[in-house]
């Protein structure tokens, strides 16, 4: 007891020295943590997560990640226990089918709960068996064949978008022909995914974010991006119901979840097995009737909710990038208009099948998404038991690793002049088969392997139809030369200020 008292007294009398000593020990331990001292990176990144948190919070972590890789190579230390990889050859290692790398705690911040516990969500699931079963249970709903069957739902929303933009194009005052397409593309994408899912939409294009859904999704994404860097904090923050109650916007996320559940229940009551399946929900309900144990009510509602929560951002970000970069590149703009107007009938809705026959449209879309993927942070994974060799170096088990689509899709070793919008790079006549293979390997906007985005065909159809329809029906130009266009990267990379002047196509 006397010794303990003396020790306490010694520490109290020399608290400053003790604090410095503990801090030095902490720095040294982090610097050499998990035998990662051989992985290059800035000194502060090696000893603390704070630089990474600040980089993410400022909204420019994608630029910081690129700069770090340019300085330190294919594998760099972002934080004491976090490594970023930029080698496209490691994409299959981390994300391929059969990989033993599991999702990191970063994704736990997206977990949702109901009275029965955590909702089974493929986005956050680490249990491979449940994840695989859930993906299988909805695979036919997300399949290309089923998406094509749902095309009339998208046509109705797209026609409404064209009519709305036509009203601006026909305005007498020139300044009345200018539209900020940034919020309109978000509204269109949300209306389209609602229509695909339920056969009806909430008319966000006219009413705006009247339910607060867009705000709620942004709050959730921003929170995940920042605090996902120190995921252990989550249990004391939004995972704590007392804290969550004071965060504005989250009540709208609950409203969105209830909306998904209510519409699902309403769909059941409509006896959806009668007649042709025309919506995503009807397809899932048909699957459930065929195999009730293979798709539970909670899983069904989760699939529906994910369509709404994640389906609009990806599509809207892609549309903004494609439109902006095309309008900023006169040569590409003219080539695209020529292809569309020589091959499509401007008096009829553009079909998905017709757009699939247009190589330059495909190149423009692929390049727009390459240059500005919807996710601007690494897809984090945990090195499995036994460790792994990545980029030729051993990495111990338990280390967080990942590849950032924004970084790998601007790899100068794969893409010539990677910061330049150049759709021609994707055309077969302008490249070799090997170069095209390498570019496709590094192009991962929808993820890779078993965790590839389920809704990629939904997004692809919407993007192809809208881009073709707009450049076919209208002559567009940037009203401010693109000066107002900007974005902030907090996991998703939504843009603002896409001010476009519209006139009818001549």
C-alpha cells in the first residue's frame, strides 16, 4: 500500500514528464505497430489517425491519397493500422470471389436495427454465408433481363424530365433557360429508382426533398466517412440511441425505412403474383413466395430500402460527371451529338437496347464515371489470419487495407493523361486489347467480385437512357463555363453547381 501511495505521489508531482513519456511510448508503438514500419508513409500518418480524419473531414481525401501514392508508391500508410493500395493487380486479391479479406469495421457504421436486432444488409454483412444467400435471393431482381422488363417505369420518369427541361428551353428570357442540373439529377435518380421499385414515384423533380430523404442520406454518409476512420467511436455516438436522438436528419432516415416497409407490406396485400412482374418489389415478392425461407420479410425490406438509400447517389453523381465533362470537351460533345442524332429517333423515347448499339455513347459514359467515381474513399478490408503478400510486401493479419476507386482509376501507368476526359481511349480502334484489358481491370466504380453493386444494371440503364435523351433533344452549354461546379468527398462524391443553358436541338 505504501509503495502504491508513493508511486501515485511520484506521478502527481511529475505529471508533465509522465504525460510526455506515455505520449512518446504511444508514438513509438504506433510507428512500429504490427511490423508495418517497412511500409512507407508520412511520419504523422504512422503515429496517429488524426491526419486521416482531417483529410476526410475536409472533403479532399481523394486528392491526398493520390498525392501520397505519387510520393510513396503502390502501398502507403494512411494511418497507424491502415494501408492504401493503388496497384490494379491487387483488386482481385482484396475483392475477388473467394477472397478471405473481410469488410472492415468501417462498414459497421451503416448497420441498421429494428426490434429484432441488426437488419441483414449485404452492404455491411461480414458473414459470407448470409451475404451469399441474400445476394442470391435478389439476384434475378437485379439481373439485366429483369431490369429491361422494368424499363417502362424509367421511361415515364425520363419523359417527365425531358418535359420539365423543355419548359426551360422554351423560355423567352435567355437567363430563364439556365438550370442547375445538380439537384435535378438527384431528384430524377430518386424518382426513377422509386418507379422501378414500386411502380410509382414521389415526384422529387417537382417537389424537391419534401420528405427529407436526401438530407438524411447525406447525414448518414458524412458520418460514416468521418467516424469510420475510428470505427470504435461509433458505439458512443450514433449507435447510442440517446446521442442519435439529437442528430438532425436521422428521423428522415427512419421515415425512409418505414416507407420501404409500408410499401413492401402494401405490395403483399396487392397479390402481386397475379399478372406480369413489372417492378422490383413484385419480383422479390415472387421470389419469397417460391422460397419463403430463402428471403425473409426483414431481408426483403432491406433490399427495398437499399434501392432507395443507395440507388440515387451513384446514378446522379455519374450523370453530373458525364454531362459536365462532355460539355467541357467540345470535340467529345460534337461526336456524341452526331452519333445520337444519326442513329436515334428524336420523336420517340430512347430505348436501352438502342443505346447499347452506340459505341461512342458507351465510351463517354465509361470515361465520365472513370474520371469521377461515386465513391472517393478506399473500399476497406481486413487482412485475414496468416497475413498476406500485397504489392510484394508482407502485411500481417488484422491490418486494414483497401483500394480507392478514385486513385486506381487515375493511375498514370494504366491511363494516359489520367486527369483528362478522353472517351476515345475506350474505342477499340484507338487502343490494344491488352491496354483495354488493363483499363477495364482498374475500372471499379461498382466494386468487384462478390461485393459488386447489385444495382449496377439499374444504374447503367438509367444513365444510358438519360444521357442519350438529353443530348438528343437539347443543345446544351455550361452557363458559367463550369466555374460553379464543385464537389465534396465524404465517401460519396456528390457535385454542386452544374449550371446548364438549354435550347431545343437544332
